[in-house]
């Protein structure tokens, strides 16, 4: 087979294959449409639930952090008051 024969074969029209199926039979139809809508709704509801849970968890964390800071501040204030009281009693004893 020569170069010219290869060019001739490449240039000749090749028949397109006929589909082995009817395109109408393989469309999703109403069932596919409703299944897609249902899937979209399910994913949307799950996403909304996850966002709600995330918001609640963040709020709980913020409250817990604020309570811990307040407790630390009260403990520090109580410690300062105790140190002041001890310093006053020491100075009174030395007089």
C-alpha cells in the first residue's frame, strides 16, 4: 500500500454508524426530572442542617470561652484581694 492509496482511503467518505438505540428511549423523562429535584432538595436540606449545627457549636464555644475568661478574671481578682489582705496584715504586724 502506497502513499497515494493511503491518501485515497483517508479522503474517501466513511459511513457514520447508526445508533444501536433510540434516543427517545434513553432520556430520563419525568422520573429522572423528579429524581433530580428530590436529590437537590435532599442536599439542600442537609446543607442547611449542617450550617445550623455549625452555628450552634460556634455559639456554645463562644459562651464557654467567655465564661472561662470571667472565671479566670474572678479568680485573679480574688487572688489579688487575698494578696492585698495578706500584705495589710503583714504591715500591721510589723508596726
